[in-house]
C-alpha cells in the first residue's frame, strides 16, 4: 500500500534540508546516484531554512521547533566543515 504524502511544515523543512544535504555531498542525487558538493546551492537551501524558521517563529509545535533547529544546526556545522 502506497503511503500518502502529507503537505505540512515538517515535510517542507525536510524537503529543503534534503536538498541542502545533497548539495553538501551528504546524500546522493536521486537522479544520478552520485554525491556532489555545491556550496552555493547548499548555502541557498540553508538560508531558505533560516527564513522559514524566522517567519514561522511562535507558530510551530514543539516537535516542529526541534526539527528545524536541529536540521539548521547540523547543516551549518557540515557547511563550515567543508
């Protein structure tokens, strides 16, 4: 049975974070299966998460808050380590 995708805040955050992870070489591109580093695209996606984080302040559940804070922190750490 196919699982239905739900359009919600966590799905949006995870989608952007996945793009950032691929750009940081942390995950393979699903189209090619290869990992590549594109710091400019990674920075763009991390910046998108920061904008989303700021714009959704005081409007997130505790779970959503933990998710976006942890992902932004982890991605920034990986970015500066490149």
